[in-house]
């Protein structure tokens, strides 16, 4: 059964998602054979996340690609706005407002929640959805994290 991690109380959802992606990559958890899949049905938001991966660390390359591009086959981080089949369904980062319809295929799901009221309300709906179906949920309150 999928383990779900909620990282909440971040001032900027997409920036924190980039930092989490970088941490996963640097820990060796995302690799070409077992990529981190980043999902968002809102292509504009997904493209904003893509741009941030390029700009947050200009001196550092975070290898990633949209699944539709040829370089995706060699990337440890894949971006998608729809369901795709992978050879390994290990890590999924959800940037969508709803649970990904295919999340149960993954070993671990990451949810990132900002301090914005609208985002928090949508996250509560996702949290209830997972909890009501019996999924194990881990909570990480980012407001309590030391600077």
C-alpha cells in the first residue's frame, strides 16, 4: 500500500517541491531506472515547476524532462500532466489539486501544501481522501523546521 507524506506550511508550494525534488535526487532515490514522477494536470503549473528547477540553482543542474521528450528516457525526474506507465512505480510527487488517479501504483507519494487558504482547503480534501481509504500518512510541519 502506498505511503503518503504530507509536507505542509511552506510559504511557496512549488519552490519547496523543487527543494524536495533536489533532496530526493541527491539522496540517490531518483534514478533513471526508478525515476521520481512529478504529476500535475495543470500544464501551466507543471511548466512553472519546470522553470523553477532550472532557475533556483543556476550553478547546479537538476536533470528532469517532460515525459513526452526524447531525453525523458535518461532522466531521473519525469514531469507529466497525465497518467503514464513506468517500468518502476516508486516515487510520485503530486502538484495537482486532487489525488492523482493512479497514485496507488506507487510505493510513496509526496504532497506539498502551502500556507495559502485555498491550497490548504484542497490539501485537506486530498488528506481525507487518502485517510478514508486507509493509507498510511506521515505529516511534516515545515513551520516547525529549524532554519
